C-alpha cells in the first residue's frame, strides 16, 4: 500500500475515503508493504471541511435554552484562529448566529476540535452545516461586563447580576425592567448525627472566587467557587434556631458554573460539591439552590406548577376558585386553570367576590421524590397547620414553577428521580415574595449517610487484607481508606425567567428540555472521517451476515444493561450513572453487598465501551447512558482533595470504599469523549486534575501491600525513596498519565505536557523489554523513566484494558516515534502469541496472561499496522475463542425471566454476563471490526 500523509489525503480525497485509510498511519516503520485488510463501506461522500450536524434525540427541540457542542476537523484542514459559520439545512439554508472557540489542536497546530454555541432565539432546524466562514451576529448579542464588585450579563432578554463576594451568588435577574429573581444562593443543612434532635444547622455558600470564562456574543460562562459557611442567625435558610452543635468552619467546597445564551431567558447551572467533612459527625440533611421570586397580583392569579412523568403536569392556583359552591363564572374558571389573568372582579359572580377571604390560600408547596418509584406533592396554608396531600405519582420530571401573569420563574433539576431523594419547595406564595429551593438532597429524606458499611472485620494487617478480604469477598480493605474524603457530586439545574405564567403545554416543553437538554452532534461517518480517537472504531456496518451478527450482539449487551439499571434500580444521588460489577444467580441479584463485586467504578473500561459504541452508532440512548456514567465516575469515584487526590477508587460496595486508590479509575481517558463532543467545562477541570496525579503514588504506592508480604516481595515494584520519582506500571498507570498529558497538550499546546509525554514514550521504548519490562521509576518533573538494568519480563493481564490501547492508538497517530511504535506493536503481537513464539522473541514464555478475548484487539491492531493477514485471522480466533464457540457464546445472550416469590420484583437475568466481560467483549468487537473486518470468518 502506498504511504499517504494525512494532509495529502485530505487534499486529494473526500473525507469518507480518507476515513478508510486513516489506520494506515498505524503501520510499523519497518513493516513490509501489504494489501489493505479493510475495504471501505459504501457511504455517501461527505464534503471536505463541512460538518453536518443534527439534534441528538432526532427531533427539533421545542424549547431551546441555547446549545453548545464540539465538532472535529481533519488534520491540517483549518488553521488556528479560523472563523466558522453555521447554516440550517433545507431549502432556506439560513445563516445562523454562532460563537466558536478551540477545544483541541492537531500536532501541526491545525484545529482538531472546536466548541460552538447557538443562541436561544435561533430558528430551530432539523439539521445544520458548519464550515469555515464569517459568523452571523446574533439579533440580540449577549454582553458581559466584568467589574471589581460583580459581573453583569445581558442576553437581550434578561439581565443578571452575579456577585464576586458574600453569600449571594445571583443578587438579581430582571426581564423588561421587572425583578423576576433575586438573592440566588446555595444552601446546606448539616447535623452532627444521623438521628439528630432539633433543627439542622444552616449553612450558605460563601464566594471565594469568580471568573468570567467566556464572554459572548452568543454564550457567557461564569465560574463561581467557594465553601459553605454558617448561615447568619435569622436568615431564611433556618426556620428555627439550630439545636445542633455549632460548626463554625467553612466546609463543603463548591464550584458553580452559570451559562447564559444570547436571546435567551434561561440560565443553566452546573453545581458541584466536594465532600471534605467527617462522615461520622458531618451529616448533610439538605443540599440545594435557593432564590426569591417577587409576586405581584391577586392570590387567585398566582400559580404553582410541577411536572410529572412524560408530559404530565400538576397545576394549581394559590387560591383556587374552581369547585366552589358558588360559580365565579366560566370565563374566570377557564382563565385560572390556564394560568392567565382572570377578568376584573366586577365581572365575577358577586356571591364569590364578597366571600373571597373565606377561600383558603396555600402558602407552602412541596414536591418530594423519595425513591425512583414515588413522589408526593403537598401544600399547606401556612406553617403550624397540616399538609394536604395534593397528588402522588411515580417519577416527577423535575420542573417547578411559581409566578403570576406579571412574571415568574420555572426551575428544573435534571435527572430528578434518577438522583433521588430530591425535592422542590415553594414557601411564602401568599406573600410579596416566594422563597424557592431546589433540593438536590431532600431534607424530607433525612440525613445523608456516608459512613463505612462495616467495622473492618479484623483486617488490621496487610496480610489479612490480602489473604482474607480479597480472597473471600474480593474487597481490598484498609482502615481509614473507606472514607468519602474529597469525593464530588455534580448536578445540572435550569432557571427560566418568564414574563407570565406559561401555558401548560409550554411548561411540558421546558420539562423536556430539563430531562434531555438539546444537544447537537455530528454523524458517526463524519466523526470517523476526521480521524479522531485513534482510528480504532468505525461506523456500524451490517454488509455481511457475520458483521450483522456482531452488531446485533453489541446492541444486545447495551440493551441488557439499560434493562438491568431499571429492574435493579441503579439510581440515587451517589449511585446514578454507575452499573454493577458481577451477578449472583443464586439470589437473582447483582452483588451490591459483596466487597469488590458491587459498583463497577469503571473496571475494565465500561466507560470506553459505551463511548466507542456511541461514536459508531450515534444513538441518543447510548449517549445519555454514557453521559450519566461520565458524570458519575469522574466525580463520585474520584477523590478531588485530601490524602488520595486525585486518584480514583477501585470497585466496591461504596464507590469510595476500596483501599486501592488508582490512576486507572481517575484517568482522563474516560472523560475525553464527552468533553470533546460537548465542550463541557467541568469535565475539562476533571481531566486537568490528573496532570500531577502520579505524585500521589509516592505517598500511596499501589503495590504497598504486595511489598509487605514476604512471598509476594519478588512481584513488587522496586522501592523508591525519592519524592521526585514514582513507581508506575507501563499499563494502567502510565496509560492514565499519558491520557492526561495528551489531553492537556491537545487542548492548550502546553509544551511541558508534550515533553513529559515524549520523554515517557522514549524511555519505555528504551527499556530492555519495552512494554514487557512492566514498570519503572518515573521522574515526576520530566516524565522520563529510569532505564531498567534487568531484562526480566513482566506482564499483567490488566495493563492494556484500562485505556492503554486507546491512548497508544492516538499517540502512534500523533507523535512520530518509531521506537515507541515498535515497542507497542511488539506488545500487541506477542501478548497472545504462541508460547513458542514468545520464547523465540522474548526468551521466555509469558505467565499471567488472560482476558484473551479482550486482548484480541491488540492482535488486530498489530495486524492492521503490519498488514499481516495471519495476525488478523489470529485476532478473530482469539476473539471467538475457537471456531466451535459461537453457539455457546450466543447462548450467553439469552435471558431468563425470574418472577414470583423467588424475587421481590420480576427480573430478566443472564447469569453468565458480567460487566468486565461485557466491556472487554464490546471493545474487542468494535475495534476488531474497525481494524480487521475483512478477515472476519463468515457466519
């Protein structure tokens, strides 16, 4: 095959053709020429330099609070600083306002990923075309004025003031000169024991730093950081004096980002808290966002709304005038039900108007989602009087509203029921000002309990932990390591500042925007043609029965986990987004209570499987599932401050419970996909946290327990005394660091990150056995590894299954280092080679290799790079486990319905399916199809 540069291909061929040649860059420098193994799938050619976009859910959004997305470009296509223009597809082809910025660069400095924003008042189209050109200016450009005491945002429809100090984050938002929202702040309720007596202690968020990260003309982003401090006595956060023991310190750090779009009346909020308390004395009773809504007008013209399931809506007036003994008049009743201003009292039935004061008015309203399966709406006339149960349902939509014909606020919490317990409170609806709280943790649920789930069970030595706990429950326990120290939780909220009470249909549309915020995305063919994410995935191809069979199985596995999440209720504030690790067929239950078999915590790259599956399918349900997992695993499963920061925790009953604090869980490799597809700033923060993560390994060596056990001492990495050196494995550890450095270099052009990346690659290649040397001492400042003086071979079945394959595919594509490429290809080729070939090439037969099916994609990678048909055939043999294994594999995909007294609720189980196996099978299937599909044995 002739060698083409990426630039030459983009210049001389359409992007669809270029995509089929992308993996030719994987060819080893010294490999002989060979015919291509993969033939292109016939697809409609895509115009070079034009990104076609569509709405993720496949339909135009009825409510658009603004939209942000990421778009990739082929290497060399667009220079840094290129302007972009957006046009709607169809006959009109109208040019739309657009704001653009860079997300990542190719090594030649050209744009690799760009971020874009569409204003809230843009005409909505089924599709769009993004290309280089002069952007259209918004009809109402957004402006942001940054001064010493605050930031003023004007979207053209609303004006918001953001404070730079104090306890109030958003002092005021107006619309048409009217106050719509004021005194927006963060609230926290704390108690010092689980069953505390008396009122919880109130705290409120205190600002420490405010940064205007992006300043129009379409989109503005404001980042606010701080901690929660004791609320002043008499503040509205406390209904009564606290009887809890006083905690005067500021604690529970927060990071809040506020998003504004030109022409919009909505504010999007990304809210993150980081737990830094003592889980035995600092119990969170409530966590929320609080604000005030000025109310103008008569009580019968004030309205409350709560969304239910689908398009369902609860709606009532503060003082109802329907159902009375005396009829005020049809026009009056109809206006109130619709939320419109009722006719003047003179037009009412006089029998009603003279007795209005005897109709109860309801001051306080609450929607409480206690579980994933039930919510209750209540109201009361005022404090001290009983609550009435107004309605009940299963899964609330997370949207509320309070207001009048003269203005109001709709407020929403995304993943409301999925992240239970959640609560929406309205107080003071009969006064001049309603007080609203969106509770991410509902006070009515009781205190949050983050304590450990057992007392250690006598595991007070490394020997007992290794030979006891790990042996029987697969749990890696260590005293003091099961604390939620520095774990985080991110929530997404929306506020709409409205001129009047919307129609019920409009509120249902806003509720849908809360559930599934509008997201633009490029199609799989275009993403693949741009060469992003290493070229080791390809769009869905069912052109042969054998390929169609694998596509069907990929679909089955994803659908199975969607169903398992629902049937086993993998929901809750700290749990939503994760999946379980291993099934217990005796109990017909996932092993939620068995040590290391419970929550998966990204084990064996579940995140990567889901994201690569989305890239190739473009399915909205896959994106949303992967999105929830990225939010969870990046926040909850990682320590963001304290002793363990910024490492993640291995799988456990508690997400933070395992004493194995590891780079392979916190790795930026799991976050890159969502970041580049959406431009999400919080995910960007999480990846940047990892740049110096290896330094924590100096304090908490991953092999400390192995080194302390006599019989395992020979397997431990060398003890390193220097604080400038850390022992890293070349697989899970270095792969994670390489992902962080690569991402930072791509995002910013940071030369230090590139230098450390290049130095680490070069010194791995120089090791006596390359990747088979296994590990080394890395200089934390330069990234270079010490060169081992031993030619001993070391290999682990886990080295390549936590993102190493994916990051190496990108590094080989981006950095020209023939020695590193050869070292990586040697590893890919020899890991699953015959013992005889291993003996011939390495001087020894490998021990400890397993996960042969998952590693088949390494063989496929080497086959594609070398143009070796024999290796390609071997890859499929490893994948299928032998020619006679297809039928038994198909049997594993069958589910059995379990119901009746054997289970609490009916479940569909496939006992032979595990999350480890699913993730590795999925990645192997996806990557083998991309690399060696022509060698796939026929069905």
